[in-house]
C-alpha cells in the first residue's frame, strides 16, 4: 500500500508518499536521519538571535556573539549557560510570586517601560505575572532552538494562540486566513470568533487571494493535526506578503524543521507535547522577533495566562532530551507506518516526508474497536509523550469541528492518530496487530477470540 497524505492541486503542498530525500547539507544544526544514521545539517546564523546576544547570570540574553552550536548541544545547554558560574548544576526553580524592592520610584519606572514596549524589565524580577527567571530560561532555550530572537511562554498552547490573536486584534487586524486541518480547538477558536476574529478558510493556493487590508495573520500547521499533511512553508510565506505567517510546529519540533528559516514570522508550540515529552506538564510558547514578543508579554500580563515556574522547569528539562526522543520515536513510527501500509486491515496510512513520531491511518473495520482493543498502547488524547498514545480524532480532538468541514479537511471517520513513543517497536506492533483484529471489518468478538488463541 502506498503511504498517502491529503493532496492539494496547486501550490503549497509537498507531494505525498514515503519520505523523500533529506534536505541537502548546509551548516550547523545537525539532525540524525533515521534511515541512514548519517547527519544532515541545517543553517543557523552566526548570531542565532540576529542581535549579537548570549546568556548572562540570569539565563537571559545580553550583548556578545556566541559561537553557533549543534542542535543537540543547544538542547542541553541553552538557557543554562550561566549555571556553572553560579556554582550549581541543575537550573534553580524560582517559585516567588513577588519580589522585594525598596526603590519604589525605580520600580514605577520599570513598569512604565514595560507598558511602552513589553520588553523584559531590567534588573531583578518585579512580579510573577510580569515574568519569572525559571520560565525565562525555557523561553531563551526555545528561541535558540527555533532560531528566533525571542520566545514567550504561556499556560497552554491555546493561551499562546489566543495571545497572538489578541495582539493582532488590538491593532485592528481581526481577519485571519487559515488552512485546514488545524488542531481541533484552534479551528474552533477561529471559527467561533470567540476573540472577535474573523476567519477565511482556504487551500494553500488561495492564501494570496484571501488577504484583505485587515488581515492580521495567516495560520497553518505542518505536518497537520491529524492528517500529517505537509505544506511548503516557503511558498506560503511568499504568498503572505507582509502579513505574518504563523506556523504551528508542535508535531515537527525544531528537531525536524525550523519554520522561520522558511519565512514564517511566528512559530507556535503546544509545549505540553514534545517539548515537555513526558505527559506531566502543560504549556504553550510562541517563538518570534523581539518586537512581537513585547506585545505578547503585554497581553500575557493583562490576561494572566502565565506559565507556572515548575512547568517552566519541566519544559526546560524536556528540551535537553528532545533531539534524542524525537529521533528514537521517529524510528519506531517509520517502522510502524511501513507495517501498517502493508496490512490489508488498513486502507490508508499518513506519514510525513520529514518523518516524525506521528502516524495516522484509516482502518477497513471499526476504528472504535481498535481503540478498545489496545492494551500496551494508551487510548488517550494528547501526544508527544515517551509512551505511545492512540485516539480517534473525529470523536475527540476534532469533534468540535463541524463534521463536513472535518471530512473536507481529510479527517475521515475511520482515521486513527497514533503518537508513537519509545517502547520496543515489536511490542507496539504486537499490540496494534491484536487490536486490528483478524480481517478487514473484524468485530470485537472475533478479535477477542483470535487473541485468546494466540
């Protein structure tokens, strides 16, 4: 069976089928390919921030040009460069909500400065809603991995997206152009206009024609949730013109792609997923230039969608193993995608050209029987954990999307989404094999009988 993906007839969609040749070697960021064990390299500017910045004693960025470092090195050290100078090895967790200051005039001046441009206040922290040193370490590290000047963290991915929309709305730019599929709740937030936005849904080729004077944002997700459709981000960024392109990079992570190198100006992550990686922390983050980051901080301060310091600590810890986890889980996913594609009980497999740990597949039988039949794999929402999760998007993650819109975006009622973890691939396949049953359309009774006779 061929590995399929939703295809568009015009610009913007990378052809489907199995993974194609990797990107040609460039310079510094090294990513281990799963199929060969060799390294491909990806560009990073000599000054990763674009402003000649490095880390000082608080983990924040200050003038000075650091030498470019490989992705695996950045994942371990970014946001932590100052620890040895402080005489500690693990990043400290600052749980303070407020900080003492005997200079009330100076405090007032710093708050006024924040109100002007949203820049992080100079000197010691002021209040937890303005910023937190532990969270700042995670923001520094994520910005380094995505190759942006700054990053701003939030309580959840949806809080991060909401802040982006509010920033643009405040500028009178309420119109959003978006490409389906997106994560179901992102789709709902835009469609329902809960924050006063108006959305025009288009295929990738229709972006330029859909732009209006009040368009503040173009939003895409690649690989997309849950079909894993891939978009040509460079072509889309060109079609956007001066309108910022927001790319949801949750599935790919900076290990597999860095959207800013393709022209995106904003990169969104549900940090709950791969960045945390262990299913025990919620968060969201937007990587962007410093000017937009300032506006996001102002919205975060006003609305209160702050990331808890303990969550910031866990996310920073998660980044240190991100490249290793993504590579190992991607190896498992590629193997499972191949086996599913050859299985007559499966009618279609979706797996992205860039690889990754997500697999989507459509079954000939009842997908709910598969969900009920797994034992090692966990039937649960979310993704990106060290253990393997499976869910039925039409019932769960995309239930909130209108059924016709959902199906039109390629999210069929027989589609299952598999977030592949770090277990042994043979154990994962044995569990899937049992859950799929003995033949296309096999019901739960027949499957249970087959399991009992194994």
